[in-house]
C-alpha cells in the first residue's frame, strides 16, 4: 500500500479530522465531485438525470458506526422514507446500507430487525437492498445477518471484497443461496494478515472471483452478480466473459460511483449492459470521502486546486 494511501486511510479514521475538516469551505467544495449534495432530494435529482442514459441508481445515506439505538432507528426510518419516495417517484432506484449505521456495534438483534424491516418495505415497493461490507472485523456478523434476511426475502444482496483472503470461501458459500453479490476491491485499511497488500494481487483475485460469479452453477442457482468497479481493464475482461451469453447479461450488472468514470458508465449503458450508479448523500461524508481520495491519491490535487481557487 502506498504511503499516501495509508495516510489518507488513517485520516479517514481520525475523529479529530472528522470533526474539523468537513467545515472547511475548500473541502466542502471538493467533495461535490463525488456527491451531488447532502440532501436526499439532491440524490433523487441526480438519479433522475441518469435515467435518460438508461442508468439506474443505488442511493446511500452516508454514515457509519452509530453508537446508540436512537440514531440507528432514525437511520432506519430515513431509509423507510427513501423507499416510499422511490416507490412514488417510479425511479429505478435501490438502496445500499451499512450495518454499523443500523446499529451493529450496539445491538446485533436490533440491527437485524432494522435491516429486515427495510428489506420487507423494499419488497413491497418492488426494489432491492444492498448491504455494504465494512472492515474485516464485521464480515462474519454481516454475512450472518445477510443469510438470515435472505432466507425470507429474495430482494437483498451483500458486498464482498476481493482484497480479503477469505472472500473465495465466502463466495463459494453464498453462490448456492442464489442471492445478490456485489464484488468490489475493498476500501479500508486492512492488515496483511487478512488482506492482499499488493494491488495487482487484489486485481487478480477480483477477476478470479468474477469468473466464479459468472460460472454456469452460479447462474443456475439464480445468483445475481454485480461488479462494483471503475477498473476499465477488469470491466473489459468481465465483458469478454459475459458476451454472447444472453442469460448471463441479464443476470449481471456493473455498479460505479457517482462522479467516477462517467464516460465508462455511459459506454456500458449504450452497449446495453445493466448499469447502476451509487449516489451518496448526507452530512456524515468525511470518512467516506477520505476513502475516495485514498483510491486515487491524485484526487488530492483537486482539493489543492479547490483551495487555491478560494
Ligand atoms: C458500487 C460500489 C460499491 C462499493 N461498495 C463498497 C463496500 O461496500 N465496501 C468496500 O470496502 N468498498 C466498496 N466500494 C469501493 C471499492 O472497494 C473500491 O475502493 C473502489 O471501487 C475503487 O476500486 P476500483 O475497483 O474502482 O479500482 P481501482 O484500481 O482503485 O481504480 C481503477 C480506476 O478507476 C478510477 N478511480 C477509482 N477510484 C477513484 C476515485 N476515488 N476517484 C477518481 N477515480 C477513481 C481511476 O481511474 C482508477 O485508475 C464500492 C465501490 C463501488 C463502485
């Protein structure tokens, strides 16, 4: 891991920075590149804008590691309203949630109940709930809650991270369940004891896992394969695996983040692949924004430019 990436990921975990940096005008300005605004309405407007390109959306309210159930329940009520909004707006939107935002650190049973109620609401409105994957210490609890909810409802999927050594085993256990899996590289600072430290190994594992997700047995089980990446080389490799197999094209999607690789988003949609853009909103954007900077340290230049133009 590069020094810059390590520093930025360490910054994402700093409470001191979290309390101060978001108030700086040039930081606020720079974050707009990755999020259309802090309000739900901003995200819905952005989703509306994507519709004309045939691109769907996944909405997520930023925030993580809530420390009391009052907050966790508030977040759950918020997502319930989002699902109502999606139902009435007729936008092609799904939601993505973090379990630590629904109370995982405080009370696992309440977190499960919160997620279950959201997935139930989403089912009534014909939409889908994704579960983000957080640090490796949450993987067991996240997958256990996912499995419980998926037993009852088909409209829920979970994210897996290609940087973790364990992911091949996790994937093998999830594929027969036939649910949704969103494969990403992984965004957190993880020790070499649990995650590949070298980028090329993460990329190699991503492709190996993608092949498993697109194998005939995964398709036969009804697994929904989602590739959450902006890596154009990987996207093309995956396209090669999919092309010519129409059932596979139907069963898989590419998900990208708002503001990143827009041309690639449009190209995939033009070529009639299923594409969604994950749109983030909310006030708690600092740790998430630092992770976005760490993914491409050259992004720091945008902050510097933004600072100089103030
Ligand atoms: C839909 C979606 C959901 C995600 N959910 C999770 C999750 O639940 N848990 C988790 O740990 N991680 C999640 N991530 C983040 C993911 O783990 C990676 O950190 C992130 O996607 C960067 O990896 P990459 O696959 O794009 O490849 P990279 O090799 O990092 O990037 C490939 C290219 O994409 C462009 N790019 C990538 N990131 C940026 C950026 N921030 N700014 C500008 N350009 C960029 C650059 O051109 C870069 O060369 C998610 C990502 C996506 C797209």
